[in-house]
C-alpha cells in the first residue's frame, strides 16, 4: 500500500452517470493490485481530505482503470476532471477474491459492482481456461443488472456477461438479477458465487444462494474515513459459525466477506 501521484490518461463518460477513467503510475502491473482490491482516491478541492474508495476495474502495464457511478459530491468532482490532471491515490487496499484454477464460478453484479468482477474475469481467463459456459468447457457464468439500457450498455459486448437484466426491461431480461440467479443455480452447479452491488441486491442473492447451499462471497461497501484500517469507521458486524459476534473493517479484512458471516439485519433495516 502506497500513496502515489498518478496522471489521468483516459477519461470518458459511458452514459449520463457512468464514468471510466485510467491513471498512469510509476509502478508495474504486479504491484498495482489484485481483483477485489480498491484505491482511496483524493478528490481535488476536498478540504476534509476524505478520499473516495473505488475498486480496481483493470490493470495494464503501469495503468489502473476505474469505473465510477456518479452519485454525489466526490464522484461529480471525478467526473469534472480532465486528461493529464494529477490524482493522488492510496492503494492497493483490502483483500482479494480467493480463487482456484479448477473451480466453476457464478458472477453477479449490479451497477458499478461490475468493476471488481471485470478484473477477476480478466485474471481467470488470461490462460484461456475459464471461458464462458456458452463455449465448451466454460467455467464462469456472469449475470449483470442495472436500471436501464444506458446503464448496462458497457457490459453488453457478448464476451463476458451472458445474462443482462434491467429494471425497466429496456435491455435483456426485465427485472432483478436474483430471479435469474435461482434459475441458473437450478440448472447448473457452481463451486462459488461472487457478488458485488448494492446491499439490498447482495442480501437477496444471499437468500437465494442459501436455498441452494452455495458458497457466496460478497464485496461490501461503506462510507470510509481513513480507508487504511485505523479509524474503524467502516466496521461491520459478523457472526461466526458458533454464533459469536465480532467486528471487521471493510477496508482491511474486507471488502470481500463470506456472505453468511454478515449480520445483514444491522446493514439493511
Ligand atoms: C471498497 C469499496 C469499493 C468501491 N468501488 C466502487 C467502484 O468501483 N465504483 C463506484 O462507482 N463506486 C464504488 N464504491 C462506492 C463509492 O465509494 C461511493 O459511491 C462514493 O463514495 C460516493 O461518494 P459521493 O461523494 O459521490 O456521494 P455521496 O454524496 O457520499 O452519496 C450519494 C448517495 O450515494 C449513497 N452512497 C454513497 N456512498 C455509498 C456507499 N459506499 N455505499 C452505499 N451507498 C453509498 C449515499 O447514501 C447517497 O444516497 C466503492 C465503495 C467501497 C467501500
Ligand atoms: S475506514 Fe478507517 S478503518 Fe476502515
């Protein structure tokens, strides 16, 4: 983990509220992080010095790409940045997805929850042995959801995501990802399910996976103070197998957790 000054080398709006940008660093790709990890990005002009946590979408040579949903003050400031602007970033932070070459996975993403799974997909397919189930011997099925056609269009390239859902039916299947998850788990078996997206989606996915007795790992989000494990501002409550409660920091022990260890009632009222 390091503080770095990076330079914006690509900055593009994918639709009204989705931004992708790339920064160049002085590190090489092996030092820039693993799938599931994130960076704390300092937004220019923020007097309180609070950074915004953003997952790694991709790493190539000395560059990192991010995918950002514009929701409020800090992400609007990222939207207003320009090519060649300097950006202070701290990372890579947090844990990463535990994977093995031989396993079969289901990926489930909602909105910008696509980002960490994109990087995971790339790392699992780099030796070409984890193609989609549409090809022979495939090992990843990816279901992605968003509100509208516009919000999911970056994922509609036919190469990674097999099932697209939109709330309004303007692209792919109308409805939430969860009904597709249960259909697919009924048809095929998967070793692990990885899910990233809004908390209500994650909790629904957890209920479905529990019915099918599937291992589920989720990437959790929270407001972050320090982002480096010092302030405990991002702690979530966990329950271990013996029913004992403990706390874990999303920025340090997370953001990826076994979904069955999370006390969801304390996250979503
Ligand atoms: C580990 C981690 C990785 C993340 N990766 C990404 C990513 O790759 N791309 C991306 O677009 N976003 C990601 N986020 C979420 C991102 O950090 C927040 O959207 C951002 O902090 C919002 O800041 P803002 O000032 O623009 O909006 P704010 O003004 O802070 O919030 C605007 C609205 O969004 C809601 N909101 C804000 N932050 C969160 C949050 N963390 N969880 C739930 N609701 C929230 C608020 O309730 C409010 O309604 C990640 C968060 C974490 C913790
Ligand atoms: S944000 Fe400070 S400990 Fe996680």
